[in-house]
């Protein structure tokens, strides 16, 4: 993986997405398609963007019984996306089944999508973990546990906040990928994200890929914001 910065395309539909990308001349870049857009536009938009040269993180965070996840992953592998993910809370067998599905659905000569486990959403804090989810461990402990579980199930990496990258690398090895959302410029609002960091800190702490949405899409000049983020991320 070549340290991509995935732009989160959190738009209501293909029309808004295509207009945004065209207006701000954001061509051939890594993008993330999440539930909002995928549930509206389906695989067609993924295929269109892929054909135009975008590389794609399909962020659908699957969480179901192993067999269902395996069959779903077979279908997603056929789309030729770069990254897909599952909730690590679905358990080891579910993640193993996800990988089996990806392997079965990837045609020969094609690159299998990376399988990434979601540890804890970056909108979760320790109070939520205890009071709402009933998990009595600390946030870091829980995240490292989920990272190790993902690793043992054959996932290629995890989604986590930048602050957790060093402990995850220590627990699972440096080649285990860390994909980090919750990225903000120094002076931005955190919105609903609880554990945020700048692109520069993400690089310093060893993230392999970052995801940025609103700091770019809601900026006054998204093209400029995108270029700034890439510069910070690449330490240029
Ligand atoms: O706008 P913002 O930069 O907060 O967008 C972050 C993106 O990353 C959103 O699309 C969100 O769904 C996604 N994401 C996240 N936390 C995770 C996994 C994905 O924020 N753990």
C-alpha cells in the first residue's frame, strides 16, 4: 500500500459526487465510498469511478454471520476495489470468512482487496464504551484486543484512530496496516469525531492510509484543502 489519502465521498448521490469531483478537479485520486452513497447508487458508481482511474476504499463495515459475510465479500471482490472492511466485533470466524470470500471472488491476475477490521469507531469514547456498549476494558485495551483478533483472523489491517497506531503496530507488527479516519487540520472543528489528529501527526505516528471527509469537502476551497492535506501527509 502506497500511503493513500482517501477522500471520503459522503454525498447523497452520484450526481452530487460527480459534480463535486469535476468542479474541484479531483481526478484519479483515492476515494472512500461509504454506506450513504453505496446504498443509493450501488456497484454502478464504484465501477464508473474505478474505470475513470480512482482507487476505491469501499467502507461498508460488514457485520453479520460468517456465511453471509463470505458471500457478500465474494461479490465485493468482483468490483476490483482496493480496500473493504468488517467490524472486528463480528468475531474471528466472521473475519476469516470475509477473507475466504475475498479470495474466492478475486479473479486470477487481479489484486485481492485488502481486508480491514474496524476496531472501535473514531466517534466512540471511553464513556460510551462503558455505559452504552457494556465493555469494561479501557478504550486502548479494547482496540488492541480487536486489532490482535483481526490479525489472527487473517485481516490485513485495521481502521483505528491515529493515536492508537503505535500500540497496534507494537501488538501486531509494522506490516499490519493502520487506516485512520478522524483527520482534521489544526484549526478545524472535530464535528462528531472524538479522537482526531492532523495529517502530519498521522504520518509521524505511522498510519499507512488516512481518510478525510468534511475537512476537505466542506472547505471553502476543497481543491486547495485537498492539496494541503496531501502535502502535510507526505511531509512535503
Ligand atoms: O468527515 P470525516 O473526515 O469525519 O469523515 C470520516 C469518514 O471516515 C466518514 O466517512 C466515516 O464514516 C469514516 N469512518 C470513521 N471512523 C471509522 C471508520 C470510518 O470516521 N472507524
